[in-house]
C-alpha cells in the first residue's frame, strides 16, 4: 500500500519484496539498488519517516542520553551550538590535512602544474609546425585573428586569446618588448565575422558573393560550413557540390508550375502523402518530376544496389538474395575484426591468468581488452563461454561462498555460479516499467 510503511516493535516490512528487517538501508542498497530517499519517493512515504525498528531507535536514544550525561565535553560543545562546533571542526580538519601529500599534489595539479602541462601541449603543436616556441609562432603571425590561429593549432579561440595575453605579460616582465607592443597580441576586431574569400574559375570573391552565384546550389551558411570543414578539397568542388540526398529547396517544377513538396502532396494529381513524395525525390533525384508526382504507389522502381534488379522505391535498397549476402559479408568482416582485436595468443594468456587465480577484470585491463568483448566473444567463437567458465571455476577463491549475488557484487567473482545468482537477483528485483 503506497503511503503506509508496515512496521512493528521488532522490524519493518519492505514494500519491494515483503520481507521484514531491523534496518532498511542496507537491504535496499544490496537487494534493490536504491537508497532510502528513492524508497520513500517510490512509495510516497514521508521524508522524515524512520526506516529502522522501534527498539533500535529507543536503544540509540538511550545511548545518546547516557553519553550526554557522562561526558562533559559533549555538553560543553553543545552549549556553544552545533553550527559553531561544525565550523571549528571544519577549520581544524583543513589545517590538519593541509600538508598531506595528496592534498599538495591536487593543489599543484589544479594550479601552476596544470598551466605548465597545458603550455607544453601547445608548444608541441607549434613546434610541429616548424617554430621553436609558442612565442615565436605568435610573433610570426602578428596581425592574424585568434580564430585563424586556433584553427591552425587545433585549439579554441578563447585558449589562443588567453595564451597571447599571458605571453605578452611574460615578455613585458622580462623587458623583451614594450608592454603595449602588438607582436604577441591579437588585432582588435570590429565585432564583425572574419571575411573569407575563395578563388575559383579564375575569380576571387567572398563567400557571400559565391553563395549568390548561379553555380552554387547552397546558401551562404552551408557554404561557410563546407569551407570550415574542408580538408584540402578543390574550391570549385566546394562551391558546385550539390547537397547530398536533399530535395531542391525551391520545390519541384512540373506541369508548368513550381511548388513545394507540401503543396504538390495536396494536389489532386499526387496519389501519395508528403512523406511518400519526399522519399521519392530523395531516392530518385534525376527522375522526371511529373512522374514522381503522378505515379501510383508501387509503380516507381529503382535498381538493386547489389545486382541491379528493379525494386520498389518503398522497399529495401537490395533484393533479398543480395541482402542476405550483404549480411553474411558484414558478419564475416565483424568476425575478422573481433579475431584481430582478441587473437588466439591473447585468449590463451587470459585463460592461463584467470585459472591461476587472477580476477578477470584486472586480467582484461592488463591485456588491453574489454570485459564486453571477452564475455560476448562466444558469438564469434562457439564454445568460448564454456572454456572461460571452466577457467573461472578453477581460479576462483575457495574461501568465498560462491553462488551468491553478494560474492559477485562485493568480491568481484565472475564464476558461472556467482554470475547466475547475480542475474537471477537482477531479474527478480528489476523494477517493472
């Protein structure tokens, strides 16, 4: 019953599984994978409802009263107030741990150490471009915008701006250049985006001008994205390339009219819906527009990508024999890739270490293979699961009680008995959707 927690003097009943416990928190975490707040929310219980037996609460109260009566230091601390006590304890803890090696290392990693590591990485990129240091690279590119330098070094614009400022400050402190010298500073912009030009067909024009050219089938923003993503393509190809698998933005021209796909779908001569017409235009970009609009469903065909046999436009891109052949080819390629990533020598080494008592997780980490690949390798090598389970049984710890979810969760045992118990527990307590 939601909103009511059954309880008695000697225990509480779990609303998930119906069993009785003295203390609910450990059971909820171990068996159901939830904490007390999630349990209260799932069953609409009050937030301040105690989830331990009444006798435990009484015993804890009595122990607290006895402690208060027998210890003057507790009474004095409570007299100062709990907030004062917490602040004092926090300050003392901070002073006590200030010289711990872990704290010192974290402070260095978060401060100057992090900046030095970042500078080394950027220096390596500048040296890869033929410069002795990052400062020389910035000086050689005086006048270049932060965006251009960021694109050349593979960094963010804000990172380039930050390091330009830092190196200018270092140069000023070392009296290398005048503090206001622009050698390491970015040229202040006017708030407008950088003008990019392209040279093609014997002309040099801006992207905005090229987007208005009849030879460019895309908008200015699409052309700008193409230029930013280009990796050495020819400028003429960037300008003239047609948008891949997209219907013309101006619609379709047929019967002496030019209308959008939505308007043609509402035309009485079109027997298919807007989505069917859009599907036809995408799959048959070179077909006659009037045929695309007026053809009845099932009449248009396209060649099979495997054998060239005519297929309906609404079906698969391959006929059934070619589709089956493609699936077999894909499986064979995936199997070859799996065998290359987890070869026989690595499998033998893994079985040997597991049988010697090493945990499966640490063995996988040492060999550089994932647990997922090891556990699912039976799909590529039949019988692998039985061989791995046999090695896990040989190398498991004989002092642990196997066949329990607790051993799987807390001790990391992956033998088939503990794994089966864990799977059964997850299936039993899996929340219903």
